[in-house]
C-alpha cells in the first residue's frame, strides 16, 4: 500500500509541476513581452522627440533631458558621427538596412557583454539616428519573476504531493484492511474475518465483492463439511452390515447353503448400495454436474428413453404421458445427459417407494416433467426437505439409497434456470418433478 500512496503522491506532484511550469513559462514570456513593449513605447517617444526637431535632432541632448536613453548619430556609411553611448554598441545588420532611408525604422535587442540594450534606428537622408535604452532593469524584473515562479512551482508541487499522499492514504485505508483480512484468511484459514464497511465507490464495491466471496467460500466450506459428515454417516451402515455378514461367514463356514446364499445376497445388495453412494458422491463433489454442455432436445423423447431403460432394469412398467397441445412437444436447452440423469433419479426414487403393481407414470407438459407413483407418499414435515443432500425420511431409512438422488435432480435443474417440486397426491402416492424453460415447440409424430 505504501507504494500505491507514493505513486499517487508522485503522480499528483508531477501533474501539478507540469501544469504550474507551463503556466509559469507562459506568464514569464508574457511579462517579458509586455516589459519590452513598454520599453519600445518609451524609446519611440524619445525618438519622435529627437527626430521631430529637424536639424536639432542631430544634436546630442544634455544629460538631464533624456537621461535614461543613449543617442548615436550615424552617417551614410553607418559610422558614428556623434554619440552619447557609454559603450561601443555594434550596428546590427537590420539597423544598417535603414541607414540613408528616410523614415526607415528598425528595432532590435543588442547584447554587449553581460548587458542587453533595446535599440531603435530611424533612417534619415543623411544617415540614421539610434536611440538605445538598457534592459538591465527589465532583466532584473524578469529574473525576479523567474525566481518567484520557480518558488511557486516548487511549493505548489510539494503541496500537491502532500495532498496526494493524504488522499491516497484515505483511499488505501480500506484496501489495507482488505489486505490484512486476506492475509488473516491465508494464515488461519478462518473465513469469518472483519471487513471494512462497504461504500458506494470502487473501493467500497471491491470490499463488498470480497465479503460476498468470503460468504460464498464459507457456504461452500460448510457444504463440504456437511457432505463429508453425511457421507461418513451413510457409509457406516452398509460397511457395518458388510462387516457383520463377512464375520458370520467366517465364523460358520459349514452353515446351510440356503442361509449362506441369503447372506451373500445381502452382501451383494450392500456392495451395490455402496457403489451407488460412491457414484453419487463423486457426481456431487467433483463438479461433474456442471461440466456438461447444453443442447436443444425434446424433453418428451428424453423421458421415453429413460422410462424404457429403468423399466427394463427394474422389470417394472413405466409409462410416459404427453400433455402437449395438438401434439406439439416442448424443446428445451440443457445438458441432455444431466437431464436424463435427473429423470432417472426421479423414476428410480418412485420405484423404490412404490411397491404396487401399478405402472409408474412420467407426465410431460411443455417444460414440466412429473413422476407419479402410488406409494405411501411423503410425510408433510419432510416435503420441504426431500431435495436436500442426504435427507432421508424416518420411514425410508431402512430402504436402500444414498439420500443424494433428489439433491442431484435439484442441482441439475436449477443450474439450467429451472425449479423442482414435490407434493402428495390426494389419492395416495407422490408427484415429484421439475420444470425447465421452454425454447419452442415442435410438432411430434411420435405417439404418447
């Protein structure tokens, strides 16, 4: 942060330095031009007075008359004839060009040694008259202006640097607090750190975004902890059962074949349950559900494919009913594999709880898909929780399952902007499903 404050302070000082230097240079040049103009005006008045006398104008005035001016008369060859110049100032080329030219005029600045002179030359038929005035006083004024301008530029630049430092310190204060918070998170791993109050400026919005990020990390961390805890709890049951069955087999190697077959069947069921639980855990924890590319497809066709697969695997009748207007089937834009997995989980869940011989019904209406079973239904207290991870109603804990199937359905559907729902049917059983945004509708020749 110190480097940021230094950079802002130096930047402000440099900006002000450039601005004041430009203003100072313009002011200096303007002042110099104005002073030279005043000297030119005074020399012009003196020249007019001298040349206006006619022949007398060629006389050198007494010291008291035009005391601050020096006068020199030049002949036709630009050689001095009479002069009150204390210094032998050279005749410039521009001054020579007006010698012998009646009413010719030239004004120039001549340097002699360390001193400057302003010289006006007025041409006459017989030569020229030069009137000069020292610019020593003008140069002293300009040097004073130069010193004052340099001091002003220095002082203003230092003030700008100080203001920039204070401004940068004010702006950087929340950034320093954010840096300390980030360092504390890195050091301790604790996401519950104190953050600066959010503001409406960019730094405030950065603080808000940082706080939101920490909140999201806290939620993710909490979900990971709950996932691990719940997974450990769910894994204990089948593992304990496996250990018990294997211990029985080891202690009684000569048990009856039918009892041994029953125990092996239990072991096989427990292995299958473990496999299902591990697959569901991998899908939830690895981000596999978020990596699938969306595509356009007919929701009814996906439902038919899933119904056929689960029906064969479960040896159970699963029918699909299409409730579209005029045979038009809805087109959705979503990951096909993910949606088919969601439908599979819904049908498998219905088959697990519905022990009747009545067919499981998959009802499709535009972007809404509902799986209807004839099982015992869902306890009212558990309805809001059926899509939570590892949630299992008390009555269903003796049944196989991971408690992740419906949670995966919700995650897949909500990633596509959809919603999930679960209700009990008045005649018994449950209706569990989801609804996705519809892209359009296509006329389908496939029978319902």
